[in-house]
C-alpha cells in the first residue's frame, strides 16, 4: 500500500512544493531539515527547524525522558476530571 503525504510546504519564493533533502534529529523533540524547491527554475534551498511543542493526545507508551506540556484544552479537561473524581 502506498501512502501519500498530503502535507506540503510551499517555496517562500515561487510557491512550488519543497522537498526535504536532508533531515537530522538532534533530540526527540527537535529536528533540522534542508529543503529545496522542486521548481528547477527557482532553485531555492533553505534550512528549517522543526520542534514538537505540545501534547494534543497522550501516548499509550510514553517515553519517560520526554516532558511535553499539554495544550491548554487538554490540561483543562484533565483538571476537570481530577476535580470530579475527588
């Protein structure tokens, strides 16, 4: 089965989709990537930083070395459930 990634990042100059040329994970939450424009007439290349910042849904197999804050909505829900249980 082929899975097609529908998430695209446009070139900041010509708008064509970018492709990842190289990606390096520096920590479990931070990665740097080199992007290049797919438009050969444009030729732009650039570096991007990708950081995971919040938990939207908790993991069922959490990594004990990773501490991510919950998004405010999830934090409120957890707080309300804890107060209701008391």
